[in-house]
C-alpha cells in the first residue's frame, strides 16, 4: 500500500509537471517573451543615439567652420574643411564627408569665395566616386546646384561638369545621366548659353523643355527665315541618338509655341513638312517612303550640309540602310557626328 501511494505520489508529481509545462507553453504562446524585442529596441535606440551624436558632432564642427568664414578666415576654414574631408573619408564616413563639403561649398559661394567653393564641390564628386555611391536624383540635383553657383566662365566649372557626367554614367546613358543633362540644360538656358543648353537637352529626355528653349533661342539669336532650321536640326539629332519620342515632342511643341510659325501641319515652310513626314515615316519603317521623301525635299535639305549626313545615319537606324563604304566621316562633319553619337572623347559639348 505504501509503495502504491508512493507510486501515485510520483505519478501525481509527473502529471503536475506536465500540466505546469502545458500551462507554461500556453503562457508563452499567448504572451511570448519580449527579450528579443527588448534587445532589438535597445540596438535601434543605440543606433539612433549614435546617429544623433554624429549629427550633433557634425553640426558643432560646421558651426565652428561657419564662424571662421563669417570672421573672414577663409583660408583657415578651407584647410579645415579639407582636413575633415580626408579624415571622414579614411573612416569610410562618405555621407558625412559629402554633406560637410556640400554645405561648405554653398557657404563659400555665398561669401564669393569661388575658388574655395569650387574645390569643395570637387570633393563632393570625389566622395561620390570613392564611395561608389548609386546615382540618386538627390545627388544629381545637388551637383546641378553647385554647377549653377559656379562662375560660368571658370575652368573649374568645365572640369566639374565633365567629371560629374562621367560619374553619372553609373546610371543610364553612355554620355551621362539624362536627368543630370536636363538639369544642366535648364541652368545654361537661364544663362542664355543656348548652344550648350541645346547639347545637354539632346542628351536628356526633356523634349518639351528643349523646344521651349529653342523657341527663345530662335527669337533671340536667329533670323526669321531660320525658324524652321532650329527645330529641324534638333529633331534630326534626336533621331540620330535613337530618341524618337523626344524628337516628336520637340517638333510638336516648337511648332505650336513659336510665334512665327503658322498652325499646321501642313506648314508654310517646306522643311517643317519634311520633318513632319519624316517622323511619320520613322514610325512606319518603310525604306521606299524614306527614300522618296529625301529625294523630293532635296532643295530644302541643301540649306544645311549636315542634314544629309544625319539622314544617312537615320536611314541606318530606322530603315535598314547599309552604312556607307567609308565607315568614318572626315573633317568637320565627322567631328560633329562623332560628338553627337558619342564615339569621340566628347570634350567640347558645344561644338555643334
């Protein structure tokens, strides 16, 4: 009997143990432990605190640098900016370095310290290159703003834009980001540097902006008899770059907004009718239509020797015309085409 009671007692303890385990399991099922959550929260809070401390430290440094600039200690402030840049870069704090240089460049620009500002602007680019940063719109907009603040006639600006476009090829476009080209084009348009603005618009996707700039360009610098030539050249060059959509947009916008062009189609100017028919032919892709069109409008096409050169390229791209036996053009025409197609070094964007 005693043994049986002992056995029952042991079994009862086992049952209680099982019940306790089940109750414990149920408790955790409905009320899971928050140790992991607390750990994660503490890590996130630590990161936030660390980030806040870094921002606070950076802001304090920037405050001291700003005070130096405001006192006129430009050289000392410039050297301190450079020292901090290389310190941050060596610690792989590329975002902090970039932010500091960008703000510093704007500060120097505001005090007309153009050389120091241009130097820090180049350091912004150096940070983007060294960090292998992705091409983001925010960075492109910042680069465009620094470009806008630079002296239009300074050699530093030429070096800056060349390097910026080269970095931006990490995105879309062999000749630089279309977004960056568009931002540069707008700045140059405001400066009435129409030739270079047109170049950058051609390598953007902003056909409408390009057309509006060309309307102003024609009105400010062109003859009334040349209103059709401004848009004809742009359309042909867009097509040579295989940008059919922008070619159509620039043509329709320009012909609608130019005060000297009567509403069409058809148009009073034969060259505009040719461009209109050409865009339709490109959509159709029929070689015979393209050939007849070029033959019928030769008197208009002879107004600019480049037109037929562009049309040779357009024939190859859209109508299956085989390339000429001579694979490269010589002289000025060759330089213009190579610049447009991106087969040259592209060091002089305003050469055509």
